[in-house]
């Protein structure tokens, strides 16, 4: 889908010759949308296709007239019965007269993020757009990390009550999500730090001029990104600790069950041995006695009780 926003921030349907100062938004674009965006903006289609690669890492690429800035943004996947967090590349192509944003997947949070990043007071300034998108991406990461923190506490509570496969699956999904977030935030941090220190240019000649306010927004994005890195690192350690503890609990529970079953086997073996002996077709003591069954049963019960007391004393049961 392609959406064109004019310099006033309103959706417009412009001819290629009148697209100066536009923001072209591509979300889940079809080949025709990509071709149209390339014709309107003068951006090479190859750069748009690179931004659509789901495995694209954050980076900056420049040609003679265009700069491609790729950052990773958080994304909510629809899992089987539960939501899962992941990341998706968000491409920002800066041309001399317009801006193109590219995202492979449609996500309500990302769409809202881009909408909040469009400021209309001064038109679509490349500097302001980069700062706003970077800051909003970092804030969205922090929002999702707080959600993950809440879910971690819920999983801890559930696992403390009972060890179910569903809870363990949630724990696995949270571990994967935090891993994705940490990797994306680390690479985003490198890109933002580079822009903050060395600046950025459109193509090979036009250097962007950040205002003091825009530099403050960029610094805020960098600070929030590093806070996200710190939080994701802590959550990774917490989740690894929870997994390790509950793996030990499961292993200990299995050992306790095996110990109990083994003890029952030993206890039942005593009366089984005695009754098996009295089932043989040979002369046996008290076989002619009228109370032989009661005596044999009593002796078997006493020996079994003795075995139980012995195991209790040695803490084997």
C-alpha cells in the first residue's frame, strides 16, 4: 500500500511532477506501489527492495542523490493463541525533495508511530523526520519491554503454582522476544550514535543541518535506546535464571517421583516374595496349620512396615 502526504501533512494524490516536499509511505507494498514510489521520488527501486528485506540490519547507505537509513522497530506477531514480539526493518529513504518510508509488514503500532512522527509546522524536514522516527521507535521498544516485564511476573506466579507446558511456552516466547529486542537496540544504538557524532547527508553532497531542538530529540532517542538495551539485558538474565530454576525444579520433581516409586517397589517386593514362596508346590512350614494364611499375611505386613520405618528413618521415603 502506498500513501502520499503533501507538505501540509494531508493525504494527496499527486502527479510525479508535483511531488516535491512529500512524504511517501510504503507499507506492505505491491510491485506497482514500489514502481510508483520510485517514479514520484526519484529513488532507486533497488534501495526500496533492500529496505523490504526482513533480515536487513540497521545501516546507512548513500548514493549520489539518496540516503537509505535502516533501523529495526518492534513488531507484534500473531502467534498461535498468543502474541509474540519481534522486530522488523524500517527503511527511511532521504531524497533531496521528499522522504520515503518503507516497511515490509503492516502493524498498527508502527503505522501510529509513523503518523506521530510527521510534523507539519515546517513541512517534512528530513532532520526532524529522522529524529522523530528514532525517538518514537525507542519509546515503542520501552513500551513493549514494560509489557514483557509484566508478563515475566505473571509467568513467575503461574509457574510457582503449577508447572504447565503453556507457561513454559510463554517463557520461551519471552526469551526470544527479549533476544530480538536486545540485538535490534544494540544495532540501532550504533546508527544513532554515528548520526549524533558525525551527522548525516542526503546523497554524497547535501549535509543535513540539525537544529538544537532536533539534536535534543536525537539525544533523547539515543538515551531511550540505551535504556532499552539495559532493560533487555536485565530481562535476558532474569529469564535465563527463571528457566534454570524451573528446569531444576522439574528435574527434582521427577527424581522425587522416581524415588517414591522405587521405594514402593521395594516395600511390595517383601510380601510378594513371601507369598510366592508359599505358592510353590513343595513342603513348607505351617502348611498344615489352620491359621497359616493369617500368620503369613501378618509376617508379610510386619516386614513391610519395618521396611517403611527403615526408609523413613534413613529419609529414603
